[in-house]
């Protein structure tokens, strides 16, 4: 536990935690599951998804800005929501479905909030690979199939590591957290 507190201080920055999820996933999962790291990974994936929407759907923000200038507030919100839906729908489904699956597989050691945090760490590579894919596509190179294989495989491997982390929790800590 002392190691997790020390490491969570080291991983205090958003970019460092994202990097740890990519290059040191066991450490990132352990810290995310510790009391000091709870809630950080869900904030990290939210910021990463927001960054993806801003970077990949910039035209939506320009269109919404013009609509706001003209006083079309509800239309601007609709443009942002509908336009970003295609980018966000799969990560959100995977976050929710993965959290339920991980909680079921964790057995008596389940903790839905902690399991959700672990799934957030596990899906970080998928979101990062999609961002990199979009940047490569801007250069005119089509690597969609490869990015799908890499992103989903990498995140699936981290999901298995997350299951291992969840199943290593002490039973008494889980019971105290659920009360």
C-alpha cells in the first residue's frame, strides 16, 4: 500500500498517468485501484476523450461557434452532440460494458467504482491509438485496419491485467468499501 501511495505521487500529472497506462500498465492499474488513485483514471479518460473530440472534430466547434453567434444555442449543442457521437459511442459502450463484465468476473472482490477505474486505464491505449490513427490519416496514409487491431488488442490485454488486479484485492477491503 505504501508503494501505491508513493507511486501515485509520482503519477500525479494527467500526462504521466496516461503514459503509465501505455508503458507501465500494471503499475497504472495498481495505482488506479489504490485509495490515493481512485477517480483519477476516470478523469483521465474523460479528458482524453474530450481532447480527441476537440482535435478530430474541430469543424464542429467552428460550426457551433457560428451558431452561438447567431443565437442558435440549442442547434449549436445539437451539432456538437450529434457530431461527436460517432467518436464517443464505442469508448462509452466499452467503458460501461467492460466495467460490468470486470465486476462480474471479479467475484466477491468486486467494487463497481474501482472496476470502472480499472477499465478506464485499460481503454486508454484504444483512445490513444485512435488519436494517432487520425493524425496519420491527415497525412493521407490509411492505417485504419491496423489501428483497430492494435488498439483493441492492446486494450483487451490491459483488461485482462485489470481483472488480475481486481481479483487480487483483499476481501476485507472490498467489504469495507461496499458498506
